[in-house]
C-alpha cells in the first residue's frame, strides 16, 4: 500500500522520497543549530520526527537539548537484512531521515508502485556536509572575528565540530591517519575520534576523559561535554544504527548519521567508482572488482534483493487478481 507524504515502503523499510538538495538543507540547518522542518514537511506534509512544526513550518526553538536528527543511509543490503531481523527493521524505521543509498531501491520502488524521487548517495551527502562545515561565514572571512557560543551549544560562526566513531574498524593508527587527512582537507572543522577521544589537534584533547571503544558510552563522557554539529557513525550496517540509537541521548550533537565507509572514500583509503559508473548504477560492480571479498554482500544486494522484490511483485499481482475475481 502506497504511503502518504514523501515516504516509500520497500519490503517494510520506510525510505524518504525527496530531493538531495532538500535533505542537505535540512541536515545543514539542524547541524548549525536551527530546529527546522524535515524534508517531507518542507515539501508539503509532516512526517514523524522529534520536532513540532509551527504555522511557518519551523519547529519550536524550545526543543530539548538532545532533540537531535537521526539520519540512516539504507541500501538494498539493509532491506535484505531487515527481512531476517525484525528488530533491525524496526530500528531503521525509527530514523528521522532514511536516504535511498542505492539505485536498486529506486528501481524496486518503480516496480512496486512506491515512488522514490532519486537515489541519494550517502557518500555524496557526507562530502557536501563537510564542505558546508568547512565554510566560514562572510564576516569571519573578511574580519577574522569569532563569536563565543554558550557552553554546551554549537556556534554557527565557527568551524564545525564533528565526532567520528567506528571508523577503520577501530584500528587506532588508521583512524588517526583518517582524521589527519580529513583535517588537511577540511581545516576549519575540528574532528574528534569518539572511540577514544583523540582530537585532530592533540592540544584540544588535554584533560578529556577517554571513552572506551564500546557500543555504549557512559553519559556525559564527551570532550568537555561540548555539543557536536554532527556525529558520523562508521561501523557499517547494523552496528552503526544500533550505536546511534543507544547513544543518541548520551552524546550532545545536533545530528547523528550512519555513514559506513564514506569517510574512506574522502580520505583515499578506498577508491570510489568513476562518476559514469555511479550515474548508471554500477558502483556495486566497481566495489566487487576493487574488493573481491565483497561479492557475498553484492550478491545479497542484487540477486537476493531482486528475488525478494520479484516475489513481492507477484504477491501484489495475485492479490489484485483475487480482488477482481471477488468483485466479478
């Protein structure tokens, strides 16, 4: 059954059907500390979220401190896993925004009568967010002035502070190198490794308490209890979503986003598929060539997922035929 508003339902997993620019504006606004409407609210219909829109489509600014935005980036493999794990499916459907990070979801939507406006790559979205976070406001670029924010809040006039957790499988030297490369590429952003609270600038981490590399973090153990603009969870499917949900009320951040290996692409640890392959939906083939060990995952995301969609399509057609017989 087709869902109302700007949502699609692919085998029980709710996916946002909206434009990349609308999603970007929503996440950027929230990261900066603006409590704004969701993409679906912007495009005309409210969706379930942690904010309450007023008559202008802007949510109340009196939101609680941990009224953060949760963004997941499901692809066909997520949907396959969700069929076998109902808890994971429920978790996916709790997200404020679920980006259709896979052309297979768009194709499945067309077959099943579920409109998904476009594929929204999680890696592309992360890159655009980092570019936005690295940008200085005009008056800062011109006069070099910074304005102090209140304690426990983010300051939109300063470079963003971004937390990273679960990157590079938690291998310390690789995570440090990833953060170093990010720091060189985006010098106006402060990157903090939340696995063990290693800041990009070692001087920034003086006095911080270490956070054990576990799925759950003790309340109040983030660096100086500062608020992050965004926290990127990089554990990969299931782990990152569970980590976000278990820590969404323990870490002060405006946005949580599950990004998998997106930061590996941006820092050169993994070579991304050429743009032409991405445009025609063959990025999965490139990944299989680059990393043969991923073929099992590719099989699930293509053949297994395709089989599930075909089965659902046949079920829908059978129901339609039965209804026609009953009516006749």
